[in-house]
């Protein structure tokens, strides 16, 4: 029987955000938007879902007069991502 895939991470955009953050200490909103190709509104909604799940932290600050939103993955987020990748590998590694 296959392992269950985490529905929160199974979304393409949320998975992309987590994939970027897993290898970076942090990333700002503009960088995430550029890398994912998402609209600002959609990315904002998906970041909020990841934050509410405890998978990322969101820090809001200013660079000069410009607002800056920075995201970082949490230990819980790293563990969830590792479990998701392991479950996905189980699907790929299975022989028919």
C-alpha cells in the first residue's frame, strides 16, 4: 500500500515554495514570486496556508520605505517536506 501524500504539500505552488525554502535560509516574497511565476495574490494565499500549518515563518519588515516579506522553513516544515518526498519516492519506486 502506498504512503499518503500530504495534501498541503501536494499543491504545485506550495510544493514549489517549500522546495525553494528547503535549500535556502530564507527567501523574500519577490524572489519566490519570480521563481514560481505565481501571481502575487495566489502566492500570498499559499504562503498563508503554509504559515498556518506551521511549515514556514513569515517576517514582515521594511527595506527603506518598501515593505519586505521574508519566508523561512521551520523544523516542522522540513520534516513534512522530507516525509512528502519519501512518500513520493515510494510511488515512483514501486514496480507494476
